C-alpha cells in the first residue's frame, strides 16, 4: 500500500495518508460491498472529494480505476495496454489470445448497458 509523505509543520504528528488510488480502493472495500457499480463509484467519488479536496473529475476517475482494479483481481483476462490504442482496446484471455474492441464495439456495449440500466452516465466534461 502506498502512502504519501506528510510534510513537517502543520501536518507534523499526523498519521500518514493513503494516496488517492489506495484511498479509493480502501473506501470501496469498506463501504461499497453490495452496491451497484454506479452507486459505488459515486459514493467513493464523493468521499474522495470530501476527504482529499480534489475535483469531481479527478475523484470519479480515481474511483472508477479503483473499482475496475478490484473487479479484476481474480480475472484470468487483462487489457493489453501495449496493444491498445485510441481506436481499439485489446483484451487478452487467459491463454493470451487477443480480443479486440473497436470504438464502435464499445459504443454498442455502452448503449446496451444503458438500456439494461447497468450503466449510469455523468455529465460530459470538457477534455483537459
């Protein structure tokens, strides 16, 4: 588990703080068991914004990444980041076989998840 170094001065004497990634993972493990993915990510993002004074966009991204990491802990498949580009996500199955998802594939899955009620979209933000 990674911790942030606490500076001397006003914060001296306080316990070390978890970095955002570990803080998000810890919150999800402690408080979000049994919640739907959107509800867990939302609750975690609110916690991160409150406790760490970060923007909503940063908090949501940290919460989403932590949730995804926890969700894939015992998976035999993984996303091949070296083969993934801005147009295709490459997933490797347990045997290493590549499975490609184009942007169109991902948009179709998104639409299906919206129709099924398993995905909740947040307000669009300008690219940073």
